[in-house]
């Protein structure tokens, strides 16, 4: 009996040793290590970007599941050849942190990592293996055999790159499709009160963004002015964030969701919450019926001083003659399908008018129409 007990004990020890040895074995040579570098903040950032309107979701099942590649991409895998320094403008007040994050990217840009089920999202998601992503990219036939079959795209992330204090970060995100698509983008974020917020990134849906700005120009009170009263328009060249809005209230604090499309409105509000601290540089893609100038920050100050009549001198008066005021836009915030949008607009003019307000729009047969806001 004692011999049997001794033999059983030895077998148990051998099994435990074998199991422990197997558990400590490294992953296969072609598999990247599990993401452990600042993982908590990395997953918080991934979840933030997936919960907002960072990428258009073309999946037919977008209300049920997301497909996410379970391996991060290195610089050589990115669909955008530009690094973060060529894609983003550093916020002037945090240029040092931005530079530190860029250095972390340069140090680790060839690294890949394995992702786990640590995303906190408002809907289910599937992690798709590298082999399944490769099958998906072979086209419709390959996509049909992938676990992402039925999805319009698979979202991929780089690792998240941080500054030394772990208060600033950059990440690359894109979507790959069974049919050709390329929408890679860099996003720069900062930590505020323990929460990550976007500070800069590319324009979300460039064509629709500028179509909406064009539709809303010139806006109250300039729309009733003749060409003699308003020879040209001035638009602040940098969008405003929640910090520059007057009044600084969220869109759902000023507008009611339409009863027939409340979900789209709420999704656009969520995009605002994700990107409310972000500012972007505008380009000359606004289409209006007369010339306009995109103002640099110094020019905004000069024109405001001139319009307010604070003795600007004849030189400034001549420089800014013909401009009735300044128009400010926020970024445009979209629902997931990019068929609904919210934007903040404010106008400053000579008699100190300021009518900052939120506007809600919907897309109807490829045309944007205002549904609420702006005296509608």
C-alpha cells in the first residue's frame, strides 16, 4: 500500500513538473510576445479609439461584432508610409512630450505584440489571427474562409508608444479589407485626470467634413451680407476643441436627438466625447461663393483686435479691410456609419456678435442636410 502511495505521489510530481515546463515554454518562433509593455494604458487607448468614430465601420454586422487583428503591426506593415512626425502636428503646449513619444516609436517601431481579450467595448468583438488576416486579404474567397467572414474589414493597431512619464501616447490604427482599402492614421493622445483623450489626428472622413463646412458657410450673421459688406471671409485655420467653445457645452446639452434617428445622434455624441480635446489644421477645401482666408493664430488675434476697434492703426485696418468677422469650426463628429454628424460653429463680428452653437446633420442621398441647430 505504501508503495502504491509513493508511486502515485511520484507520478503527480512528474505531471506537475511537466505541466509547469510546458507552461513556461516560449511561444512559437513566428509568434510575437504577449503585449505587456504598459498594457493597461494600451488597452484603454485601443478601447477608446474603437468606441468613438475614429474609423468608419463598413461591416454589415457592425451592430453585433468587431473584427480586430490579434497581432499589432510594425512600421513596415503599416498601410501609411508616413511616420507620426509626418502625419501629426504636436500641440504647442506639449511639444516636449510629443517628441518623447516619437523617440519611443523610433526605438520600438519594428516590434509586434500579441493582443488578448482585454478590450472594453460596447459590443462583442473577435480577435483574428495573423493567418486568418492573411486569408482575408486574399480577396472575397479567402475572406470567406476566415473567422472574420462577413465583416467588411479588420481593424489593426500598432503598439502604443509613450513618453517617459506615460502621460502622452501615439498609436497607429487602420482597417484592412477583402477588397482594396487604405485608411491608416496616427493618433496622438494625452492623459487628463486619469483618462486618455485625443489631442491630434487626421481629419475624420475628409470629403464629408469639408462638404459640411461648405454647406454651413457663411453662417449667421454673414449670410445676409452683400459682397460689398463681406468681400471675403475669414475662417480660423485650427479647429476649436471643447476648451475654446463659448458656451463650452456638449452637443447633447444644446440639441435634442431626432426621434427617428436617436441612435445615430448618440453615436455622434460619443465621437465628440472621444475627440473633444482634439484640434486639427484645416486646408483650403471649403467651397463657398467668394474668397476666404484660413487664419493662423496670430492673424486671428489681429483681426479680432481690428474688428473690435481697439486702435489697430491704419496698416492693420487696410490689411483686414473687407473681412466682416471670423468663423470658427470644431471638428466634425460622426456616427459609426458616417451618415449623421455634429459640428460646432461660432462667428465673431464687428459688433461683438457671437452665436456659437451645435448643428446636427444627416446624409440624404449623398447630400448633407441640417436637421437641427443654426436657427433651423
